[in-house]
């Protein structure tokens, strides 16, 4: 009977351990100590490796600990495994836990010496507390590894965004991801619940902390975005290449396209197919040094994907406006606009480049700085240029100038002798720019599109304020936002999530609104 009762107690102890392991909230030795105290009619404490009580039953006599210090020190230091002693009216049993000093010590204090069965329970409980502690340490180490791996992946992505392939490789010395050996990549931008990102990144992570020939990166600015960089040509990514080529000629975002049965692109498509909350935007293939352009494309494709039944879209291959502007004149205009920023610190310029496209709160999260810091840098730029960066048209012009100038102001001396600096209107009146704007707005030519066109014009005039737009049009704010979402799909531009497509809309409306030159 005693053996059966002892076995039953051990089953209870194992049940407590299983309960703690299943919670996933870390070890709780206090619950084990309380259980042990009830079973052996004694009070129990866990003394940490530093000599302080980590946890104890409610009535444990802490006044006995000073007299136990010599014994505790020997147990913690590995010179003893267990000891039995007296302290005042208490019979005390001490057991060291764990294999490596300094070790925690389990201290049991009762009015009588523990029986053999009680001593056995103490040893079993101590062993399980040690195992729980080691499991906790392993879990902490694992979480720390995952966090560091996530940081490194984001650092590699940041270097690729900046076009610095050398830096990306230097950061990964010893475990260079296969992605950095690829000639081209695609950016797959997955929209999913934020709590799914860790699980997905860990599920498809390889032993080196990367993802085979790809890279999954948590977007710090938008909590529902998982940025997936995939080497073009890996596995069956060529199927996506075919999709991208098809959309280039059609002028529309493609849906899922031909089914692929393997490869990382197929995995992401399957995730979207199986999860109604997911959506996927896919860029065209780009050299690694042009990752920023691929990411921008994926943002626009994702905006379109969220309004399609398949929730998957590849970026259509429209030519951007920048290379269509007259090179010399456009460069002169851009340098003239940015020239006052010639002595501005690089950090301020980098923040400004981001802030003309993304919301200030997103820039703050992206760079891990406060929103006030972002505003301080932008105020410096506004004062220097004499411009209001709260105006969407000003932000669009500044973004265009940064693109034309390669991101950095020029310290030159103005226009060439005898030649005035061109204006933005003059650049926009050129035939390639006019053709680009007509093509950009062409999806809005039907009756429904013309209604959306009126909303878009009013929205830009209202500085992208939906409430002001609604008042001006005599519509509800929900109707205005519904029109904007529909326009996102037709124009294949992100207007609402990050706003990265608003500038193209500003340019197109500006160009088509210009009076022709006589």
C-alpha cells in the first residue's frame, strides 16, 4: 500500500510538471514546493546560487538560514550533494540541484526528520525542479537566439535595401545565406496577423538562422507584414517569372497564375490559399543591389492583391516616371531643389527620404527611434528648404528630387551659365511624361473609373484627408475609403497601407492637369 501511495504521489508530481510544460509560460518552482510541503508536512525553500531565497512555502522559517550558510556554501559550490542537520527546533534536509556550480539548494525544514519515503519525494521534486530550470534556461537561450537571428536577418535586409552587398556579406561572415550568392531576387510581401510572423519565420528557418535560398524578415514598421526575399530561379520560382512576364505586357496585376509544386514562392502561395486572412504581393526579379525597388513593387502588388479573390498578385511591369524625364534637365532641377541640404547630416537625409513616403510613426518604428526625433529632423529640413513637408505635393516633389539625384544633395554652383534652371512643370510637359501619366490613369476611363477619378482628385486636393474629401464631395468617409481601395486595385498602387503609391498619383494628376504649351 505504501509503495502504491508513493507511486501515486510521483504521478501527481509528474502531472504538475506536465502542466507547467504545456503552459509555455516558464517554470514555476513555487507550485512544486507547495505540493511537496503538503505531501511531507514540512516547509520548503529554494535557495538560489547567490544564497538568496528564490521562492518558498508560506510558513518557511527563514530565520534558520544564517545558521545554514556554511552548509549552503558547500552544497552550492559542489563539495557536497546533500546534507541533514538541525537548526533550533527544526530538522533540516538540504539537497543541491543541477550539475554545475554554483548550484541552487532545496531546503526542507520540519519538526521531525523526514521518513525514507519523504526523503525520496524531496529528491524527486528537487530533480524535477532542476529539469524545469534547465528547460527554462534552454527556452530562454532559444528565444534569445531567435531574436538575434531575427535582428541579423533584418540587418542583412537593411544592407540590401541600401544597395550595399559588401556590407551584407560582411555581416554574415561564417554563415553567408545562399540568397547573397544569387544574381537576382524577388520580394514576396506577405500580409498576415502579426502574431503569425514568429511562427512562420521559425517554421521555415534552417539551421543557420536563414531560410534556405530566401530570407523572412519581420517588417518593423507594419506589424502585419512579413518580408520574404527569395533568390530568383531557386526551385520552381521560374513559374513566378512567367507570371511576372505575363503581367508586364497586360498592364494589369496578375492573380495566382500557374500552380507551382515546390519552392519558397509555392509555400507562400499555399499559405495564402489556406488562410483567408493572408495576402501576397510579388515583385519582378531584380538584382540584389536593387532590393529597394523590388520591395516597392511588392508593396504595390500587395495593395492590389488584397482586393482580388485569390489575394495574390504580381507587380505589373509599368515603366516608372523617373527614367522618362529628360536626364540633364531633370538632374538640374533636382540638384537645385536639394542644394540647400548640402551640409545636412546624413542621418537627417536618410530619415527625410523615408518620411516623404512613409508615415512618421512607421519611420520611427523602422529606425527604432522616437516619433519626436523623426519630427525634429524633418523640422530641420523644412526650415532649410522653406517647405511644408505636411503637404503631399511637396513630399512627392522632394521624393522625386531624391530619386533623380541618387539620394544625396549636390554641392554644385547652380545652373549652367546663361541657362535658367528648369521647372517641374517644364519636365512634366515633355511627351514621355505625358504618355506615362495617360497610361497610369487609363484604368480610370470607364464610368466607374471616372467616379473614382473625381474622388482621387478631391483626396489629393484635401491633402489625403478622407474626412475633408468626404465633406467636399458630399459623400460618407466610408464611401471615400471604398473608392480609394478600388483605385488601389485598378492602379496597382498602395494608397492606404503605407502610402507608397500616392506620389505616382500626384505626378499623374499634376501632369494631366497642365495646360499644353502653345
